[in-house]
C-alpha cells in the first residue's frame, strides 16, 4: 500500500543545522561537506582498530597480531550482511526525506530500528556458534588458533553495539546529518584507545583485553546515537512505543538491503579463502598482511565516504525526481575520489617502511608488510570507479546490479584466479594480486552497467 504524502509542518520542519537537503544548491559542496564528517569518523574508527593492532603487536606478540588480523574476514562476513541491510534502509529513508513524506519517513525509521533489534539477537548467536568452524576453515596456524578463537567469541558477544550504531548513524546520514555520527565515533575511539592501554598494558589481559575494549567502545557509540534519535524533535524522531514492522516498508528495505548485504557478506566470506592462502606462509606473513590491511583500510576510506555521500545525494535527488542532478553528483564524487586516492597512493609508496614499522619492530613482519603495501597501492585508483558507481546505483534504488557485479568479480573471479594461479605459478605476489585483479574487472563491469542503466532512465521521473 502506498504511503500518503505528508508535508512538513512548522513543528517538524527540517533543521538546516542537523539535516542536509541535497536537492538544491552547489553539488560539489554537498558531496564534500557530507563526506568529510564520514571520512573523519571512519578514520577514527580505523584509528582505534589500528591501535588494537599496534598495541597487540608491540606489547603482546606477533601471534596475537596475526590473530587480530585473521579474524577480520570472519567478522566482516556477518557484519557485512547487516551493513547491506542498513544501506537499504538508508536509501529508502533518503527517498522519503527527499520528497518530504514525513509519514513514510516515520514508518521507515521505526521498522528499521525494530528489525535491527531482532537481527542483533540472531547475529550474536550465529557469530558465537560459527567461531570454531571459521577458525578451522581458514587453516589458522596452531600458534594463532587459541587467540583467534578468544577474540572472535568476545567480539560477537558484543556485536549488538556495532549493529545499533551503524543503523542509527545510517538513519542520521540518510537525512543529511553526517556530523553527529562523527562525534560519536570520536568519543568511541577515545574510549577504545584508553581501554586498550588499561586492559593490555596495565592489566596484561592480552588479546581478550583488546576485544573487550572494542566491544565496550561500540556499545558507547550505540547508546549515544540512540539517545539522539530519541531526544530530537525533528522529523526523524524515534518513539519507542511506535516500533513495529510495516510489511510495506520491510519489503522495500529488503529489496535494496538483501542484495547489498549478500554482496558484502559473500565478498567478506571470500576473503576468508584469501586469508587461508596467506596463512600458508606462516605467522610472520599473516602479521605483515595484518599491518598492511590496516593501512589499506585507511586508504580506501575517502572513496568509501564519497560513495556513501553519493548514495545519499542520489537517493534524495531521485526522491525529488531530479535524475540529471543525481548523475552529476556521481561524476563529481568520482573526480574527487580519484584526486584524493592518487595523492595518498604516492605518499604511501614512498613511506611504506615507516608506516609498517608502526605495527611491529620485527624484521620478518616488516618485510612482508612493505612488500604488500608497495605492490598493492598503485591499484587503489581502480577501486574509485567501482565504489562510487556502486554507491550511486544504490542511491537509485538498484542494489541487485552492484551485487551481481561485485560477487562475480570479488568472489567468483577471485577464487578462480587463486585456484588456478597458485597452482601454475605460486608465491606471495600471485596471492596478493587476487585483489587488484578483481578491482580492475569490477570497475570495468560497473562502469558499463551504469552507463546502460542511465540511458534507460528519463531526465526526471516521479519519486518512488
């Protein structure tokens, strides 16, 4: 059943200081001003993830550092699916916000929050139960198994904090507020770093202390974002007694969210296979890969933040029926992403050794980390095309196309490449190139798909 359009009353008007209407005004300013808080927030998030690795690598052992790194694909598999679902909710909310439908916005927010609470229970149980299987599946070396298992069990026991924060901040971003999610991440980062030092350096809790610090900091960020949604008087106010599952809203969230979630989850799961290939080279290589991965994640943040900005920008303008403006937003976001990524790549290639040395003083780990960083960094520019284009397509309400393309390139092609090339040639460079090969193919396919998709769209269309 379609939602009736409700115009904003004076008491529920959009507040410029908190929300951002991207359907009018200078495009590049909207893209940058929305992306900057996302970028800074994500940098803080990566900062405290990197601090985990730095503290573990310097105060515990290289085995503990390897354990923290090897758990990444497992965590991202489960969390990635939920992140895709939150993307679906965010696109729908941005559409309602763009066409100023307060009733639809209220329905979407309350269905989304209740769905998140239910998924918290499911994902906690699944995450804890799958830990022993996943540790074995990755062929984790014997000297890393115990610490990997311990870290994962604690992390999944508290994964609800991460899920609630991401969904709550997704609601705020959908209405153009990317600043307060940043503030909450900053607070969470400080809490995580302080607790890392207390639990590991003072109380000598090892990898368990790192996991507990991460869980507690995520719970703090979840509480903060829920308080904002509950206390606000704006159109996105969360009223707990209004929580319900609207079949109409739930279906639309799933249409966009499930494909995005499957793409993120399956892609992350495929990284478990890649991790198993890395694990074959021993704990020093695993620790080097972990050190490189932390830097890699920071380099990808600008383009990922711009991709999220493109999703919201395109979503709001699609809601307002402005297809041409939506397309211009995608082009501008791509140009900015390319400029920033090329600059970072040059800096990282030059400063590879001191960058890796932050994580460990051990020469064998340093050697592997430097190899990975210098070999992979020139290919980052390819990611700009697939990330920004995928974000724009999701803003258009098309989550299936990016899902199929990314799964084909990041999962099917990558695994076929590894299965064939490691047998024919082998070596660490061959394994590492599985990522750039997938990035290049995905960018080509995504660009072709987007052009065909846009040609089929009218200049303007009624809001969905």
